């Protein structure tokens, strides 16, 4: 029997091992199943939480994008309004400048017409002045010629009168001589 002990003891130990092994494996399987169920439940809870967070983030992003779009639209409207106001201001300044330019152009045209009229009057006055100076010089020349003619005539008459016997002094009357 001693020989059988060599086979029986390991066989009994094997059976005991298998029983303990099976019970431990069943317990391990239950724990794995519970852990798997817990993990699946946790994953489902995480997925639900993640979906909720994503929905909140999406809603928040949509709200922010709507707010940003509204802000961008407001800024664009302000910019357009400012642009229109500046454009109107520039247009008003341009219209005013064009009106001033037209007024000054008309004034320049009127002044140019006055200048042309005054130049013509000046030219006429200069021509009249020249004509008067010319007639004055002609009168002076004529006066000088007349004076020269008068002087010549006077000289001629004086020369004739000097040569004339009427103008010569008679010889002195002889005075009686006194005896003394």
C-alpha cells in the first residue's frame, strides 16, 4: 500500500485542488462579471455624462456663436453706420467745396470780365492821353513855329525899319557958333 499512497495522495490533493480551483474560479468569474457590469455601468454613466457635457458644450458654443454673430452683426452695423456717417460728412464737405468752387469760379469770371473792361478802359485812356500829348506837342510845335515866324517877321521889320530913312535920325542941326 505504500505504493498506492504515492498515487492516492497526489490524486486526493489534485481533487482537492480542483474543487478549490473551481470554487475560486467561479468566485473569480462572479467578481469579473460584477467588475465588468460595474465597468459597463460606469462607462454608460460616463457616456451619459460625456453626452450631457457635450450637449451643454454644444449649447454653450451655439449660444456663444449666436452671441458672437450678434456682436459681429452689431459691430458691422455700427461700422456701416459710421461709414455712412463719414461718407455723408465727406459728401457734405464735397458739396460745400463744389458750391464754393462754383461761387469762386463765377466770382473769378466776373473779376476777369471787370479786369478786361478796365484794361480796355486803360488802353482807351492811354490812347486818349497819347492823342492829347500828341496834339499838345503839335500845338507846342505850332506855337514855337508861330513864335519863330513872329520873331522872323519882327526881325525883318526891324531890319527894314533900320534901313529905312524914316527911322534914321536926322543929322544934328548946326548950332551957331558963338563969338567970344
